[in-house]
C-alpha cells in the first residue's frame, strides 16, 4: 500500500483539520455528507478525498 502516515485521518484529526467540533463531524458522517470509511467501530478519512470534498463544496 502506498499510504504515507498522515494520509488517513481519525475523527479527532479531521475535526482539528477542519476546525469543527467532533459532534458536528459525527453529524455530517451520519448524514453521509463526508467521504469516509468505517473500519470496525472507527471512522477513517482519506485526506485526499476530504480535500476534494472541500474543493467541490466551494462551488456550491
């Protein structure tokens, strides 16, 4: 796998990266608005997908 450390974020790391509360992030995840993957009980986020999602949101 080509993943370098930091390319996959935890919910805590993404909350810090986006500068939003974890509660808001969990709400967005539940609503299917954030690109993510559930691994067991844990959510993981590809930084590349999040950056694309943010770029796409700018156009709305």
